[in-house]
């Protein structure tokens, strides 16, 4: 019907357009989704291969990781509540100040911050002593087995005539949960 009034060239163009339209529809309906599925499966396979490679490396390092864990196990006290950790940290700070002859004038606990899988508690400590005592106290806190860390400190003279200094420390402790 439609093709009866068309010339040979026009019939050829209509046939080419119908073939192109059918192939575009076929590609979008059949070939495109199949190709997208293959690509998604290939990406999933590659992700699993990467995970297997990572796990294989970790298995190869298991003895070394176990040794590192045993080395640092004493630093971490799992199973304690936040209050017990706070008490233990304050007790450790007081013991260190006594050992180093550094007098603590004031301790102000700050609010705990949750960071990922652990919490960080911190204290502002105002202490007094000579420069040797304060430096021994600072070194003792940094070397503590309770994972105490001095984040910030400032030292000012207590008075102009004496050799005593007043120091303010911001000390933090990590609590694993």
C-alpha cells in the first residue's frame, strides 16, 4: 500500500530506516541490558577478587599481626565501663604526678567524644612544680600504659621570684568499644 507509490530509491530508504529503527530497538531492549548485566557481574567478580587478595595478604601476615596484638594487649583493657576507664586514667595521672614530684592543683574532666569505634575522654590538668618535675610528668604521661596523650600544654611562671612554674595540660585517653 504505502510502497506502491514510492520509487525504487525511496523504497530502499524506507527499508533502511525500518532496519535501523528495528536494530536500535533491539539493541536497547536486548543487547544493552545483557551488556549492562555482564558489566555488573564483571565488577562484582573484580571486587571479590580484590577482597580475596586482601584477605590472602592478611592471612600471610597473621603471625606478625598476632605478635603485634600480644605486644599491645596490655595497653587495652576491654570490658571496663566508661566510668571505670575514667577512674583508672585519673588514678594513673595522680600516681604519675606523685612519682615525678609534680603537684596537681586542679583536674577538670571534659565531655567524651565518640570517634568511630572508640571514645576519647580528656582532662584539663593544672599543675605546679619546677621545670624538671613538669618535664618528667609530661614524659611519664606520654609513656603511660593507659594510652594517655598530651594534646596541648602551656607553661607560665607561677611568680616572678620563685623557680616554680604553673602548667596547664590537655590530656586525652582512648577508650575502645
